[in-house]
C-alpha cells in the first residue's frame, strides 16, 4: 500500500522545522495558513484566483485590523 502524502499544514510544519525556525514562527505561520483556509471555506488554492487572495487581505485589514506590514511576505 502506498503511503499518503502529508497534509498541507504538516508539510509546512516539516519545512519550518527543517529550516530551524523558532516555535513561535512555526505557530504563527500555521495560524495564518489555517485562517486563510477557513476564510475561503476550505477550497483548494488551485481553484482560487487573485480576487480571493485580495478579499482575504482586505478582510484582515478591515475586519481584523491587521497592518499592511504583517501581510508583506518579503
């Protein structure tokens, strides 16, 4: 029997640990990803377009008062 690939959050967690990021960073990344997944009703990212991403970022800025610097990936 073929082994199932890890779920997305497990893959992210494994990658973060390989890069030796802090536990706090790991939890933060996992939380942001989880929030995004649930914001779009668990739809797969391959089925989404930039409008959904923009809607999530707008939601963060307007409804949750998240600053733009927090949303900057660089």
